[in-house]
C-alpha cells in the first residue's frame, strides 16, 4: 500500500513548536544532530531548520560544534 507511515503522517501534522520541542528533547537526551539530520527528522526545509535552531540556541544551551547541534549541560 505505499505512502506515508503512521509516524510520517504524525510528523507531517507537527507545527513548528512541536518540531522544536522534539529536537530539544533529542538533544537534551544526548543526541548530536546535523542540520541534515534535523531536516530528515522534521520534514522541514534546510532554511527552516537553520532558522529554528538559531531561535532554540538563543534561549537554550544548544550549540553547533563541528557541524553537530548539541545540548551543553553544566555538570
């Protein structure tokens, strides 16, 4: 039957707030994601991801190091 899976359909319904929230959750759990990874995970454009990540990194301890977005925690 081809087409999108239930997970893909659910992601297609995500608004920008939910997309940003999921990315923050994955990063805080230790994921290191490239912009391309985030494009794939969210279905957003590269420009949209760059904009979203700049906004998120302005208010959360998220940085890009060597091309990977990551959460910087204080230990």
